[in-house]
C-alpha cells in the first residue's frame, strides 16, 4: 500500500525544524531513520500531512561522554552504538543490546532516539535505557525538557514527547566503579521482535551490589522497569539465591499476554530465567573489570 499524500520539509537548522513543528503541530511527524514511521505510513496507520526530515542537522549526531553522561544524539543509528569504542569499553548493557536490534538494514538506518520515541513495548532500547537510568532530552521552540526514561515511556506506542518537540539526545549516566551488564533476547528468528527480552545493569562495590537495573521487553503494554527486583539486590552479595529472588520479583512485575509465541506463564518463566542469567553474566563481568 502507498502512503497518503504528504508535504516534505528538510530544514537545515534545529530552529527551523522546531518552527515547522510549532506551525503544523499534530499534523507533522519527525523523520530520522524512518524504520518505524515509514512502514506505518505505507499501511496508513499514520498519515502525517508534513514530514520534517532532520537528517541535515549535524548537531544531533554523535556519541560522546561529557558532564557525567554518555550523550547519544538523535541521529545516532543502532549501528553507530554497535561500533562505538566508548560504548564497548564502558557501557556493557548498551554494547550487549546493539547487535540484537532487528536486522542489519534496520540497524544501519534506524536511530536510538527514534526507537524510544516510537515506544513499542517490544522495542529493545526502552528496556535497556530503563536498566541504566537514562534520560531523554526533548527540545521545543519554548525550551528544553529532560525526561527520565520511566516517565518518557507512557504506554503502548505512546511517549511523553509533545507534537512540537524533537528528541535531541538520550543521556546515559556515566558508570562508576566496577560495572557489568547483559541483554538477553528470545526471538523466533534473527531480526524478529522479542518474545521476551531482559536488560540488566550492575554496579559492584566492595563485593556487593551497589546498584542494579532491570528492564523488560515485550511482556507488558510498555517496557517495564522491575523496581522491586532491583531493590531486592541493593547491598546484596551476588549469589545465586539473590539472583533467583530478583528473577521471581521481575517475573511478578511482568504482564505478558498469551499468544502464538507462548503462554503468559511461560513468558514469566523466561523473564525469571533471563534475569538470573543476565545478573550472573553482569556480576562476572563486573568482577573482572579493571
């Protein structure tokens, strides 16, 4: 199917892009990678009157650490994260997830910020960013908002982004001490959406867990932060018993639906198993970190 008729704008500055969004409001959509938006337009599930293509805005590209944050620009592709030296050396949960995003075609064009703005509960980056405590910076003509990721992901395909806003960057807190992370994903075939996936982030201090982050993919109406499971690990030793309890609590936080991929009980069991495996992997990586 062909998309409905639309006008196309390619601004050369962020100010021009924001002006267009202010002018057209809900009739406009931002185009970066287009890996979610274009298929929706082809199916006519989305029919914006105006596409605002932000690919000529160089200030929105790049991955760099500054002021205690890893800053991932709005035009950073999944592949850029996969190939980033700083991500591989210091952000293990992101490094584990990046190669598992869809397929090479999507990874080469799709953007991290666009995936988060799409707010698909089966999207991988939402769970990853929940596990690391990320923030989303959203700019409008009226100013900048910085939104914690748990507040940014509102519901199924619904984010906190306003029609006149553009995500300018995703901010991930810089790690301190010994850190480890993992992303485990069950999919029917390579490149498929997850049946279940779990993101885990750990920070260790004096042999105990100083901070734990756990995000869940495809087991609820949005990506889920397993807060009770995280709390159970605070100050705990990294033992199999502690990980089993965290897995139990994470499974209880999940709200999956039975479908052709498996029953709700089966998916909760996968959550528990993946949380335990991910925590064990993350703890081992943190123990061996320099």
